């Protein structure tokens, strides 16, 4: 799964779109509560927890943003900016954001399991 999610980094294939950590968190929620066949409806909890993750990610982690380019302020099409990102503090900040997002997903899942 981790290998499959790798291309979501840099905002969906290094295009600066939706943050890959957020996409990964939504994927986890989908794995837990999404439908397993096309003829069923998704479990309502999937939408509930996905909504919570989106809201809390924006409010608690990414200063109101969900787009990678806005969160890390990198133009992924500019190789110089990408090089600076990889060598500087922005990359470390991104790793911390990813960890905080994983922790948030874990909190949501643990609370959901307790219900």
C-alpha cells in the first residue's frame, strides 16, 4: 500500500494539488469503511470520518489549506524550487505534517473502533 501511495506525494504526482498525506488518510478511512463491491452503498461512517479528517486537517494541520503548493509553497514544475525543497526546511516540515496527519487518522480510527 505504501508503495502505491508514493505517487501521491508532492500533491498528486508532484503537481501541487491535494496533499498526499491527506489523500493517504482518506484512503485509510476508505479501506475501513468503503464499499467492497460496486453494488453496495458506502458505510455512512466513511463520509463522517472523511469529513472530520478534511475539516481537522485544514484547521489543525495545514493552516486552512489542502493543496500541497499552498502548504509548502513550492512550484513542483520548477526544478530549482524542488531542489531547494528537498534540501531545506520545507521537506522536514512536510514530513512533520505527514506524521501529524497519520496521528490524526489514528485518533479518528481509534475513536471509531471504540463506538
